[in-house]
C-alpha cells in the first residue's frame, strides 16, 4: 500500500498561483525541510498531527470534491517519496495538478503534465541559501515561480534571480507576492512600475476572503 502523511485536505479558492480565484482541492502534506521566518503553516511540522493516507483514498477524496483543479502543497511535498505517485494518479484522473515546492529539492522526477510552482525563497525567509537553482533549467511554459517578498531587499533579490536565470524566457508566470502585514502591496506595485519588470503582482486571495483563518482555506 502506497501512503502519504497528510496534514489536511479541503476545497477552497486557489489563492497563490495564476489559477487564482478558481475552486481548488488542496492536499497539504506534512513535514518540511525549511523553517521560513514568515511561515503560516507551521502546524504541518508536527507529524503527530498528520494522518497516514493511502494514495487511492486521497484521489477518491479529490474526485468526490467535484472540482477539477488540485494543488499538492505542504510543508514540502517532495520530502515524501510517494508524492510523485499521487501526482501521477491525479493526472490519470484528468485533474489539473499544481505541485508547490520550496525549491530546495530536485523537481526532475515530477510527472509530465504537473504544473510545478517553485516558491523561491528570498533573504527575509532565512532560507534563501538552500535553494536548488538547477531546478530553473527544468521549467516549462506551464510552470510558475513565486517570490514571497517582505522588503525592498527581497524585491531586488527576486529581480536579480529573474534576470540571472532568464526566467521570463522559460515561463511568463513569475509571481511577486507581498507578505501580509509586512509589506503594503502598493509599495511592491510601485517598485514594479518604477522598474517596469514584467512579472505578476500576486495577493494572497484566500487571506483576503478569510482574514485571520489559519487552516482549511
């Protein structure tokens, strides 16, 4: 039996990708190898609170949700060896699948057809030195890269990464996301306008819809 350690599953509104605003079934896997300063899902670090689930059970729950967009997230989903099997089964069941990863682990084994969303860590995260930048060479046009930004130092870092790795030639889906309560969206917007950088300003829609709610959104 192939299983995964699951922190929670729920149906919500996609809030952190170019699929923003669409109903989405979220599969949040437990455990993470990073400890970002601004992490808003620290509860996934406690494996004792997670449930070991069979892959077929997870897929059946996704089918029962009635939505066709699924995001596998965490924590860090690539820490679990069976995550690739889950993604493959979801693809076989005609789901549009987004797999969000923190970018510190290889993405080479992610099945064809899965949309890879790399959450590239900026300096304020405390984990920027752990990024595996070789992953950027494997990006396809369907894939996405997100930079969570706390201040202007993070912004300049993100702009440099986008330029250094020529990310906009690989995918136009480059997202700059200000941290709620840390950086006003207007500041980030003004920097982007000033520098005329063709990336996407992304606000965390689920936090706007359900402010103060920590789980299940």
